[in-house]
C-alpha cells in the first residue's frame, strides 16, 4: 500500500473518531435514558455503542469498500487490510455516566497495525499514531515515562469476567508486593493512551480482544514504550494477555503476569 493510501486512511480515521465522539457525547449522561442491554454479567452495551458501530462501519464501507472491518459490536473477519474498531471502549463507565471511555480505531496491514486512533471525547483528547511516525496527543508528541522500577510505577491492571477473580487477585498481589501503585479505570484503550502519554507507566490485563487494544498498543510503541505483540488470527475473536509499558518495566511486569494470563477464546 502506498504512503498516500495510508495517509488517506489516517486522515479518515482521525475525522471518524471525532464524529464518533460527538455521537457518544450526545448520548452521555442523557436524563431521558440510554437503552442499556446486558450482554453478560457486568458486560454492557448501549444504544450509543450500536449507533457508533453503524456510523463507523458505514463510513469505512463507503470510502474504502475493499477494506475489511472487525468491530466489537458487529463482528467481521480478519483480512490483509482491515479496520479493527471498538465503538466505545469502557462501556461500563459510559453507561453509568462516568467519564472514562474512548473510541478506538486501528488499521492493520498484513498483520501489522499501521494506524491507531483513540479519542476521549469527554476531555477532547485525540491520541494518534502511525507506524514509524511517532505518537501524538492533540498535536503534541507523546513519550512514555522514564519509570523503570516497580516501586515508582503506577500500573493499570484491567479486569473482566473473562478471567477468574483468583487470577486477578494474584496479579494484583504481585503488583502491590512489588511496590506498584495499582489503578483500574475501566477502559483498556484509554488506559493504553495514558501509558503512551507518560501519565501511568504500564497497562496489564490477562485477556483482551483486538478491538480493545490494537490502536492503544501502537500508541505505546510509537511513544517509545514496549508492547507485547497482538497477532490477528482467524475471525479475530481470540483474546490474548496484554502488557504495554515503559521498556524498563517490561521484564518486571512479565514476572508479575506469569501464571495469571491463560489465553482464552471468546465465549459465545
Ligand atoms: C472492556 C474495557 C475494560 C477491560 C475489559 C474490556 P468494553 O471493554 O476495555 O477496561 O478491562 O476487559 O472488555 O466492554 O468496555 O468495550
Ligand atoms: Ca472494549
């Protein structure tokens, strides 16, 4: 794919994330009620997730009809050039009226994430990266922090019911015993963007999907950090452990994750 074709997709992704953010904000904290459906225990989806999913899917299909699309809410398949989208990451926060969610859009070419855009519409922060071109927040270059010791690190340890509470508690115990400040803000995409911005020093979670993390992982790498590979396979429904952090924390966080990161397939 030419540079011009990638640039066109990058500009498109930025504008699409902003449009999606405007839709999210029209629904956020609406007193006339937001339709919330329980997909599973503590796994919510709202009318806004579906509206944004449709907006993004339709926009990609009409502008780049040959590109594949995989989204959290309407599925899809992996192809050589594919968009991987979470319309709202942090739906639990969004549905409760809590600021702490983001739109996540990635573009992958032959298995390599080339474009990553995460937009937090509440604070209007647009996090963007193109492979080899750096990572930026609202136009300012981002760099991960210089933290290299657990005793100085703030690490987000994400949790979902796709892993056992005992594994999560064991991971938290190892992080706390190593001296980390542990946080859990409820959006992996936004958490990874905070790592890229140098506000926290790492993000770990035992099981996440491609739509949650592809954009955010590229942000961290392009901000000079370390991110575990997240290969796209099959129909894209396979979840994997995620670790993204400063280079100095990579080994220590791997040790903390050991034993708590079984690879699980998405339950239907
Ligand atoms: C969830 C969020 C959460 C993470 C979960 C994800 P959703 O995505 O990213 O932070 O811990 O594993 O499922 O459901 O809000 O799109
Ligand atoms: Ca998600």
